C-alpha cells in the first residue's frame, strides 16, 4: 500500500467477434496499473475508431460509447500519468496515419532516450510532437519505418533498434495486431487463448477473467503477431541478461497473476517467510497493510507460527491511495480508506507487514491509528529492501529526495514511524523469494545499479 505508482497496462485482442466488451473487461482487470485514464482503439471496415478519456475505465469508456465501438481487433490501455501529463491528449492508445495505413500504439514503460530521439527528429526531419507521451514518439518512428520497409515486423524491429528503456507494447497496424516486449523484459506481457480469439495483455489475470487459457509470457525482445486463431513470433535473443522489474512481484501486479512463470501470490508469501526468518518479532499477531501487504503478511505469520488477523477495515470504494497524483490527496485519503478494528488490535503486540516504504507518510499515520486504537506494541516489517534510487523505466519514483531511506537511518525511520521496531527484507532474501537469478532482475531502486546506461548513474554492464 505504501508502494510506488505504476504507469500503465496494455491489452490487445483479435477475435471472430466484436472485441469491445472483452477489451473493456480486460482493462477493468488491469485497472490497478493505472487509474487516471483509459482507452480502446478498434479497427473496423478500413478505419480505426478510438474511445478514451480520463478517469477509471467505466468513466473513461462509458457504455453508450462502448456499444457503438465495432471491430474484431483492437488495442487498449489504462494509465497513470507522471507530473504534467494529465491532459486527455496524452491518453492512449495514440493513433497515427502513415503511407502504410493507420497505426495505434499502447505502451507500458518509459523510453529512456526519448528526449534525445525527439531532438534528433525535430532537428533532422522537422517533426513536431503534440503530447508528452512516449507512445507518440514510438508511433512516429514506427510509421517512418513502415513507409520505408513496408513490412510491419521489420518496421517494428527497426523501431526497437532506436529505443532504449522499458516497453511492453500492443500495436495495431491496420487490422494486424502485435505484442512487443523490450529486450530486457522490464514490463510483463503475456498471450492467452479466449473463446474465438487470442489476447495479449499485461497480466494473466485478464485472461482468467475472460475464461481463457494462459499460453505463455513473451520473451525478451519478442515481436508476436496475433491472429484470431494463433500467433507467430519473431525473436532476436538479447546478448545481455533480463532486467525484470522486481516491483511487479512485490507490489504492482495482481496477486492472481502469473508473470514469467512465477505466481505473484506465491512469491509474496515467500517474501513474508524470508522476512520472518531474517526479521522475527516477539508479538501476538500479524496483520497486513491491505491490500498489497496481505500475502506478505500471511507468509510472515506462517513462518513465525503467529495468528494472522485483519486489523484494518478498508473502504472498498476508495481508490488506490498511492496512485493519487498529489501527496495531500494521498494523506487525506488514508483516514477515510483505513480504519483499525479496535477489538482486534487493543492490548496486542502487533506486527504490521507492508510491501515497501517510499516516503513513509502513510505508514506513519497508520501506526499512529493503531496506537490510538489501543495496540500495545507495533512492529513494522517490510517486504522489499529500502528504496534509495529513482526509476527510469516507468515507475513514478523520479528523484532521490522523495525516498525516506536516503535521509534517515533504519533506526531513525523507526522513530519517525513511531514503531517499536522495524525490519526490511534483505536484497538477497528478496531475490531468494523470487527464485530468479539476481542478474535477471532490475533491482536499481534498491542498489542504484542500473541494467542500462543512464547518464550520471552506475550501469551493471560497465
């Protein structure tokens, strides 16, 4: 719950039926990845039509517009915007017209060399940009290559050769649908079979919601063309390890999703178990910070042999607090979103388990609320190491100043939170819980060593 904000989720479907309703369902399932805007683009009868807007999926794509959207292939997007990018003009999918035809792009991630590319094309080719979205840049570069080579797969591959950073893409080129994952596989993207079609989507939970069958995750650097019956892949194997974002398993993804052969719920439980082994506590019960800390807390309780209890009642009609754009909004939302269950916590020594700590402001308020409700002791346990470095790959953690761990020692953080003790999982312990090789993960926010070259930062390849 006190984790960082993600940027986006993407989906694409090709089927033998009008896909608008299925796209809407898939976007609802991945809504947690972005709550500020949503959109669907469908191809029908030689042209593309887009319905999009600000707000949650049900608001951004109202039913009266959804029922008018026709087409058996399309792409969709949910979005959390970074500062200064909240205008509806930045809402995706973004559609462009080239000499090859219409192109729609939905993008999850951040292109780290986007400004350099924009400056290059503005200077050399006189391009203008109307949004602050990386998707517009991708769309323009792709359209240029389509006009040049005429083959969508070759054009996408040429576009990828210019891009640095993180991108999971669903792309519609006329009536042809593609899923694309960057060579580091920063962001998740998977394929599934649904009744009458094929889906490519950020998380497998959307496939389950459509009563489909999960097929597999896209490989690093893969271009996958989706047809209504099957798919075909173009893979250029990278020469470097993966760099899968650790926060997908710690916080971002739904617990019922499976990402790169790892069940998110099972990974979070293992994180809790390792955390208990590394940072035990003498307590009466274990409780989570709902919802993102729940599986971590279950694992912790099992390992410690302590009762697991729900100590906070969550207001289900409040949005995801840490996707709210302003800190003042987030802080105000806490008091209405979480209320301690007094009879559970009164006179108890409590371990509260959270997925991560970025600023610590919300957790401080929650500890104080437990104290006021009569908790005898409050021990904080955290399912990720201290966050110390910014993310350049699509997570809204952009400056070192915002991380409490850069300003205070662990003991000072404990004092600020008002906790009786605090314990973070170690970096090696977290990697153990994931079950991946350390070199296949992006851990930059915890160790300041980046998988790609970022100006002024240490790169693990140097």
